[in-house]
C-alpha cells in the first residue's frame, strides 16, 4: 500500500481501518501476500525472525503454547502469593527473581511432571488456586528461598542507603 492510497482513504472516510471493508483492497493485499509465500513483514530485522518461524516444528510450537498457558496460570498466582507476604517496595525485585526461578524449574517440571501439568491446564485456573500455590511451593527449592530472601534484603538495603544519602546529602558507599 502506498502513501497516496492511504492519504486518499483518510481524506475519503477519515478512518484507515475502512480499507479492511474494501473488497478491491483486500484482493490486492491477498495477492501481495501470495507473491511472498504468505509472509508479509513490517520493519527491519523481521526476515530472520520469519525464517526461524518457518523452521519451527509443530511439536515445538505446541510445547511453546503449553508453556505460555502454564505461565499464564502460574505467574498471576505467584504474584498474588508474594504480594500476600507484604514485601513492600522490595516486592518487584523479589517477584522478578521468583519468576526467573519458577521459569527455570518449569522447563524441567514439564518433562518430569507431565500429569500434574496436564491436570492444571485442563482446569480453570480460578478453581484451583490452592493447588497452584502448592505447586509453586514445590517448584521453589530451599536454595531458591535463600535467593529470594537475599534479593529482598539487598533491595531494602539499597533503598535505605539511597534514602539516607539523599536526605543527608552525604555519600554512602554500598
């Protein structure tokens, strides 16, 4: 689509989205897509991304979709669980680290705990919040709890020292 056509459409209706209702425009753009094997890119650098997508197996795409769905169940539950700990301003730092840890353990869990994962994916996440929280507690190992405690302490220390420095206007080394 060229700038002239866009300008004409904007002048004509005031809405570029109206082009989607124009049968001629749709045929023209379908032909453009067909010419390039159905891959229409926008922006620099997308060619390599599209090439990688062409090489991904359907099984890999299904696994990725399952992982995204699982994370969409686990991460909100993780957020709510950590929020209940009343971490204050350190919440974001702890939550980011907990996400990283859960994600790392989830890759392995998807291989070894397929039945639990399938049962969770088949349920409505709202009906099993206790089960999700219990699974999160299982996914996190004792050393992970230490890491989360350390992140919270370091974040709080950083905030306190920064605040002291700002208020006293005296350099404090961390």
